[in-house]
């Protein structure tokens, strides 16, 4: 139509140009037509506005669609058109508002458009967009504040929601009590129970929320463990609360009575709860069963506890235990055995686990289960738990089960854990522990050996076994380098009157001396080595004793006595002679007997070329000759050292020393060669 009109106008214009009289006539006619057209448009918009005001949105929109299209569109018409779509709940409402914003970016309806878009998105439950538009508004009415709060609540933006709801609390508006409720509910959900409680209490007499808030108040008292307050508050209201919350309030009351050990009332309210709830509830069945158990109504307890469904959690552990206890109280031991066994298999409550296994172990014995099973159960209990009262009883059962056994280690294992042993059992355990300890010692399992020896020491009935136990115990600590412990035990080891143990008496001195020596207590080491020296019959140990006495004196800077005992070791000539000669040479040097020192060093070089002290002997000789200005001999031995050794430190020192000798002899070129 626009095209036809345009084409017609073009032809008319050509005709008018050719005829001036017609041009004046049609110009006048066009002005009259334009005025009429504007008048008609204004008249149509007014009609649309009137129809809109009368709620006739479809009719209004029919007119507005004509005014809102093409070149004649205007912001006011587009705005009213969009509002019609909003009022008619049409899906294009949001699009029309967006077109208005696009065509007329600076129109005067910005606030109204944002408000309408906020409401449209709110209505469509697009709460995030609704919030964005609400926040664009310069001011918010109570309605908009409420909707903004609720939108925030709906997207779990609870902090913002609580803030906006708080703005309506105390206002004189239809939103006041609802805002109070949501404010309290959010505080409740966020765990701010004190604040929630204050707000919920304000709604107790509210027409809309008065029937629901008692549930939340009861819950809060429960979470706060204010069980007496919960009972005082919820009991009068238990019949008034809304039907959907009645069962839960009864459950809260039941648990509150249970926590305050009023089992009779707890049972009443648990039963009411179960009548209201058609589906089973394992937690409630357990608590009801426990309440019946504590009321000594064991058959009812069994009935309730059997309804607890199987689940791998602490509830099942507790339920199985009280079921076993209830069976036991009704003398149904076979069922009790299985229930206690089941409870003992869970790890959630260690105390309950121990108690359950204790009862299971006792029943295993009482019901005369197969010997191996019963013995294994009793042993498992003793290995796993340390309840003194229970342990004593289980040990008694173990003794009765183990009246005889041919297994050496098993006999020990059975005896070692018994708390109160008879005298004969103590003697047997001392011997068993000693022999097992020696066995572990011979296998170099020193820690295990210590464990056995410690057990043997608990029953020092036989003096000979007691002496030997402590002797080997001290030796174990020595082997583990715990020399303080070894010294303490050897020192406290009393002299044995048994002549068959005289060798151990002598060895005690040797071992004690070695413990002191390893602790660098050379004074006491020398003392006990010299004690051993007087009674020694073992030539190898005596030779070693000479070395250690010499070392002790050497470390104590008593070099005269050191060289004396090194000479004794050298004269004994069993082992480490090269070590003795070298250490003796060092000792002689330290007391100024350099001729004797040099003689011994040359002896090592001549007779012990494979010795680990060969290089050191060359070095010491070279150094001695250097210090005594016998430079030719010094150079000779440094050269021999450089040929023999691979020790980088000795090599470096040899070159340096040779260089210094040449330098001090004004042989600069030779010195430079050595330094390089």
C-alpha cells in the first residue's frame, strides 16, 4: 500500500509540475489532508488510551498496533502497546518494551518500563532478571521491596533476601507479617537460631503464620538442646499445630522427653508419630526401642528394634547392641549372640564396639561354640581391648578354654595377657618369655626379644632366669645402640650365686665397659674393661679389651697409658696389629717419643703395605721429617704417599707440603710445579 501511494504521488507530482494552476490547488488540498491525518492519529491514540483505561486491552492494542508501526510510531504509543501485552499476559510484552528502548533510548517512560519488566520477569519466575530490573528503579514501593526480597530468596541469595525483608518488618502494610516470616525462616536456615526465635515468636498470634511458626520454634529449641523449653512450649500446642506438622512436632516432643529420660512420655509421642507417618523411620524405631529398653519393656524393645532397617552406620551399631541386650534380658542367648556380633562389626562408636564384642565373646563361651572359634574370639577380645573389668572375666574364660595346649607359642600368648596369674602360671610364663626372647635375640630380632624379656621380668620368681633375662635384655639395648638403657640394666644386675653363671658375671663387666665406651664415658669404660681384664678367659675379648682400654686412655689424653695398652694388644698379636702399631705411634708422638714413633711407622710401611693405616703412616713420616727440617726424607715420603694413596685430601696436602719445602729452600721453580 505504501508502494502504491508512493508511485501515485510520483505521477501526480510530474503532472503538477507541467500545470502550475493544478499545483496550487493540490498543495492546498494536501495541507488540508495532512491536518486531517494528524487529527485522526491523535483521535485514534486517545481512543486507545480510553480503551486501555477501561481495561479493554485487546481493542486498545488493535488501534495501537497501527500507530506503533512504520514512520508514524511514537514512544507513547509503543509504551501503551507494550503495557497492553503485559496486561494480557502476552509473550511479546518483554520484546515490545525492548523495542521501545531500542527505538527511543531516551524516552520518558524508563522507570515505568523497568518496573513492568521487573514484574514480567518476576511473574515468569526469571528471578535473576527481575532483580536486575528492580534494582534499576529510583525508588521501591513496599510491593516491589517484597518482590525483590522474594526473588532473592528464590535464587538462594539469602543474605540479600533477609536484608530486603527486614525493610518491611514493622511497616504498616500487607507484607509486614510475611516479611517477618521469611526473615525468621532465613535466619533459621542459616543457623542463626537466636534471631530466628525472636522473629518467629512475634508471629505466634499472626492469623496467617500462627499455626506454622510453632514448628520452627520447636525445632530451634531442639537444635539448641533446650529440651525442657521445647516440652513446655510444644506440649500445649501439639494439638493446635497444622496437620502437616503434627507428626513432626510429636517427634520433637518424643525426642525431648527421651533426652530428659522421661521414657514414658517419649514412648507416647513416638507412637503418635508412627501412627501419623505411614512410612517406617529407622531412627524413630531405634529411639522407641531404646525407650522401651530403658523402661524394662524388653519385648516391646525387641519389636521396635527389629524394625530398624539394615544400614552401614552408627544407628545400626547402636540398634544391634540394644537388640542384643534385649534378647539377653529375655534369655534368648542365640539371638543375642548374633545381634552383639553384628554390633561389634561397626567402628562408629569404639566403646559400644568393645561392649558388644565383650558380650559376644562371653556368649560364645556360654553357648559352647566350637573350641577353636571360642578361643579365637576370646583371644581377639584380649588383643583388641583393655577394659580392666571385662578383661579379667575374659581371661578367666580363656584359662578355662585353655586347660591344656601343646603349642609352645600359643601357651605363651594365652598366659601373657592374663591379668591375674597363679604362681605356677607365673613360673611357666617367666620361662616361656625367656626362651622366646633368646630365640628372637639369636635371630637378631632385638626389639621382639626385648618384648619377651620385659614380660619375663614381670615375674622374677626364678633367680637364675631373672639374672639371665636382664643380662640379655641389657645386651639387646646395646645392640640397638640404647647405651644408657644398657648401662642401667647391667649396673643393676646383682651378682649371681650360681657358679654356672660365673662366665656371665665376667661378660657383664665386658659388656658394661663397652656400653660406657660407646657413650664416650671413657673413665667408666676403662674401669670396667680393667675389671674384665682380671677375669678374662676369652683371648679374643681380652685382646679387644686391651685395644679399648688403650683407646679410652687415648681419648682421655693419657697417652702414656694408651701406648702401654696398645703395646699389650700388639704383643697379643691376634688381630688389628696394624691398628695398634699406628695408634701407638700417634701416642708416642704426643708424648715426645719421636724416635719410637718413627720406628713404628716404618714398621707399618715395611710389614703392612696392605693396611688401611699405610697411607697415614707415610703421611705422618713425611710430616715428621718436614717438621724436623729433614727435607730430603720428607720429600721422599711425600712422593711415596702420592704414589700409594687415592685420598684426595692427602694428595692435596702432600703437594702443598712439598711446595712449601721447596719454597722455604728458595727452590721457587720446583715450588711452583708442586703448587700447580
